[in-house]
C-alpha cells in the first residue's frame, strides 16, 4: 500500500531538484529556475490585487504556486478570470474539506505494484517518475500523492525496471508523475537504456505538460534521445485552454512531431477555465493546428482542495454533446471519468 500522505505535496518541486549538478544547468533548467513562485509577484505582474481574489497563503503553503514565466506571459493582463491564472492561483476555496473529496481519488494506492509503479490496466505499467513539475495545477489529481516514498527514479529505476521485466504482459510503459520531463535527459536515458533489454515492450508513452508550459524543455538533447528510442512514442500532452498555445509552444510541438512522436492532448473539464463549448472547441482547434489530436476530456478527479473546479455531470454531458455537434469527429475528445477498479477510463457518453 502507498502510505497515507500529509496534506501538502511531497516534495515541493524546485528547479534545483532537476539540475544535473555539478554540470551547468541547461537552458530549460534555467528557465524553470526563473518560474514565478510567489502569488504576490504573479498578481503584480498581471496588474491585479491579492485581496480581491481570495488568494490564500495557507493553500500556497500546502501546494506552492509554480508557473513558468512564459506561461505567465500568456495570461491576460488585468483579468482576474484569466483561464491560465485560475489554473495556478492558490485560493482559500482549496481549504474546504468536503465529503466525497479524498486524498487518493483515482485508487493509485490500490494499484501500486512496485515503488513508483502503478498497474491499473491490461498491458500497461505507469511509472510515477518524479514528484516534480514545471507548473503546479491547483486541480491536480496527484496533489496529495506521497512522492517522497513513491517515485520510480529514486533508486536509478531499479525496482521499476525489474517489475516491467518480470511481467511479460506489459507491452507499454507510461512515464508519468509529477512530470517525467522535469527529470534531466540523462536520467530519462538511464531508464530507456535499461528498458531496451525488455523484449516484450512495444510502446512508450510520455505524459507531460512541459512542452506546453515550458517549451524550452524540447531541446536538442531531448530530441536526440527521443529520436533514438526503439519504440513508437506517444506524447500525451496536457493543455486545458487554447490560450496555453503560442508560437514557442508550436515550435516545440513541431519538433516533437519531427522526432516521430504521436501527439495527443488530455484536458480536464474545469469550472471557470474551459467550461463552455466555445472554450472547448477553441482548445481542440488550436491544438490540432499545432499537430495535436484531442484524446481525453476528463471529469475532475475528486481530491481534496479542488471542488471549486468541478462541473456537474449534466453540464459536462451537454457541453460534450454540443461540442460533438459543432466539430469534426476527430476534434472531439472522449469525455471520461476515472473510477478506481475499472479496467479503463469510463466514457460518460
Ligand atoms: S503538471 Fe500534471 S502532475 Fe504536475 S501539477 Fe499539473 S496536473 Fe499535476
């Protein structure tokens, strides 16, 4: 069993945790060091005042603010309802303890098969590679995950690799987290070099928000690593709003596609961020223009502190039906919810 976690995320990711000391940090690591970590600074940059927004130091202490400068630059100046700002701003609403909202909404603990390895679905093994991310999303379903004990990279991947090697039914490894691309490229290569010796592995999937929130991460070293992998690679990106894309993100995604990877996007349906047909259609269309196919639209995972983002099922179903009526089928993500114990994500319609 995964031990119960305290309310604060462990460890609070920092840029220095990802730097390959004593080597000189690369450009993306320097960009991560410059990320905004102070709510007051963020609001000052946007011309907003803390008091009017319900910004909460206690919420920030439990799960610190983290937003790369490039992501902040995509927020609208002077708009307290900006959909990117709402995803990262710690608010007093997060402190409400509500029935039905727990610490492990998706049953990660019950599906643990080795340190940092989660096996829920046939043929797949998910590695919680690291607890670090380049951004802290307030609605994160793993915001209470016990990363201090449960990360696959911490013993040079040894236990996680052994688990994959001993289970011949695993043909796909999923790198997740945290964000696996917050690890250095040599650290990722350490894993994939070992996985090359696993004959039953057929695919590699990488779940990452970094190409969107910190496109500097898609550098020459990462592309070289990706291009040399022996398996087809699926990148499942995570963007919730069309405004998260800009020219720098487009360039990063084009480079990922150039490496041969297939790009998909999963979004979370979030009140006040993307809970309108216009916003969801714009997300699909903007993503596709950048070479990304919509994959999943998740109903919110009910973890403590995220209730203010929830969209009820009736509204979600109506939005999805309207989206399907408006867009080509390939631009309509599957509306799903994760139910602990299910054999796959459960479609809502
Ligand atoms: S990037 Fe993913 S794992 Fe990290 S805080 Fe956001 S949703 Fe959670």
